[in-house]
C-alpha cells in the first residue's frame, strides 16, 4: 500500500490509506452471501450462533501484542470469541471479518474509516469511545462491550476480582512511593 500519509503532519490519513488498501486488496466476502451445500439449516444456525458471540477488535499499533492478549483474555472470560485485526492477521482471516456481532476500535483516529465501512457493508455496529488504558478506561471499555452482549453482571464480577488482585499487587509499591 502506497502510504504517503505517514510523512505528513496528520498521520491519521495514513491509517485510512492502509485500511483502504485492505478493502481493495482482500476478499471481504460476507459468508452469508455463500449458500451452504443443500441449504442445511444446521450450518446456518451454528454460524449465526458463533457470530452472535464474536467481537472483532481493531488495533493498528495503538497498543502492543501483550495488551491484545490481555483484552482477549478478558473478553473470553465472558464467553466471547475475539478476532484481532489488522496487525499480524493472516490475509485469509479477513474473509471472516463479517462474522461478528460487534467491531471495536481501540483508537478512533485509526479505525473510524474501516469500521464505518464494515457497518455500511455488513451491518456490524461498532464502538470506539476510549482506549483501554488504565483501570477506569479498561473497566469502561470492558463493561460497554459486555452490555452489548447482555453480560454486564458477569463482567462486573470479573472486574471486581481482577481489580482486587491488582490492588494487592500495587500495595507494596504504593507504600514505597508514598509522599514522593
């Protein structure tokens, strides 16, 4: 993808160019457009069920791979399947991009163009209010996704346990840093 946008003052145009390259260079066929052999209802029901519990998370190097793994762990804990795009994604994985109930951008500057396209083309709603950095933003990010899937109570329970572990781990550091 030819991408002069990274050389300009507004590097966000480069992300749009990269995503536009994906749109032009990859097959984003909607699986719903492909008829299963013999029109089997079981195939369709299984696909719809899996789609109803899948989240696509878009991260154009806003956060690192370790963060992607951690966010996936949290979302898996409320029984959601997670696909991370576009970094390190195999081109074939983009064929499944329409098989999700929600798209989540980790950075609105980088992801808005592509997520708006996916909503208009495949009808997949999207979120990108805040980046999950820090305790409160991660809490808000996780709860907003959980709410979309009717999993708020489960998410709150997980967050309470996670935050308790975190506070216990931070306690010795807080004592050392108190007054500084």
